């Protein structure tokens, strides 16, 4: 793959990112199936941006909406072409982690289907367990 | 009618006693797994199972729902967490070119409008540091960011990024 630029991740003040950014492997698999390399990297930039913010739930630069106790990052057009993208993520304040849980292409502007919410809820429960093991029950 | 009966008999005979034993074992394992789910997971399991049985109108949805059921029953199969470490990411050339283009256009239009980055930040609500990174081609902007900048500069989003035209 032809690559021309190296991306560094720093906060608005030049220091390290405010939040640790991660994703579930299954989410990456979904994203890779849906997006090409440029589009995938674009989405990483969007999440980088959230990781720099004080509160990723209320971003000035990203379209973030709350769904139950997780969140949805929306983007469309530009490098994404006709893809109307939805990435579901969770914010774990206790360990300062933002975790991408699921990636979808929105087919219409309706509400998030129940089965997708159930899937994200389930992944969130699982992620909580993993983080609890990693951070020693914090 | 005779043909149909024969087909039915053949289908019946296609399963050996071993197949039935395996199926029974699989069912027992599955029932055991369902019984061990937390209340929340069990509720989600029932909700998606109901959706599968009553409201599944496409192959894509069927696959999505069955995958969700599998994940609920066996969450470990969703894999672990991967953290995005800094400084080790590279930008594919298409995206890099687009970022440079948007950055160049933004700077050109902003200076033509006689605005500093700080003034554009105040007008658009986009942090100055973010505008700075965009102009340097160090960030790939979201649609929301481009909309806010375009509105503040009284231009179209397409003037900043032709991909939106």
C-alpha cells in the first residue's frame, strides 16, 4: 500500500491523548469489510479526535449521539463516498478508555434497529469484563 | 403422492441415530449455555431470537441476527481489545492527498476572508488547534467539521473538499 504520511497522536496542547483509544477485534473486522484503507484510516482520525477531547460524548467536531449507555459516531460523504457510517462506541470513565464496539453502514435514516442495539449492549458487557480484568476491577 | 411420500421417507432416513445423538447433545449444550446467561444477556437473547423468528426480511439481517445470537452465547469469540498506539500509523496516499488539499483550501479561503485561525474558531465553534491541524494536513475532517467551517466562511462544503460536490 502506498503511504505518504505518518500520523502522530497528541492532545490539543501537544501532550499525550486524553483518552486511551481501542476497539474490539470484531469491530475492526466489521470495519475492514465495509471500508477501504483510506476510509478506515479516516475513521481512526475521527476517533483520534474524540480521544483528544475532554469529553468524547460532547464533541465540537464530530457528530456523536447517545444511544442508551453507549454512543454513535456518524459520518458520511467525502472519502467515505456513499457510505453513511455509524460506529458504536462506549466511554469508560473509570479507566479513561474509549472503545469502538461495532461498525455499520446505515441504510436509512430510521432509528437504530433493536438487534444492533442488542449486539452493541452485549459487546459492551463483554468489554467491561475485559477491562475489569485488565485494570483490576477499577 | 407416492413420490412425495418417498421423498419424505428418504429425508427421514438421511439422519442416522448418531446424528440424532449429536443433535441432542448440541441442544443440551445450548440450553445449558442459555441457562447460564446473565439476566441482561438473556433478555437480549430473547429479543433478538424473537426478531429472527418474526421480523427477519433479508439475508443480511438474518446473518446479522444469527451472528448476534452467537456472540451473546459465546462472547469470547468476539476477540479481545486492541489499543490504538500513537506514532505508528500511516495514512494511505488517497487520504493524505485529500487532507493536504482540504488544508490548503481552508487556509487560502480563511486568509482571503481576512480571518485569523482564532477568529474562524470563534465563528465556527471549531477549536483553533483543530483548525491548525487541518490546515497543516494533519487531520481528516468529519462532515460536521466541514459543514461548520463552510458555514462560517460562507462557502459550500464542496469548496473545501470536492469529494462532497
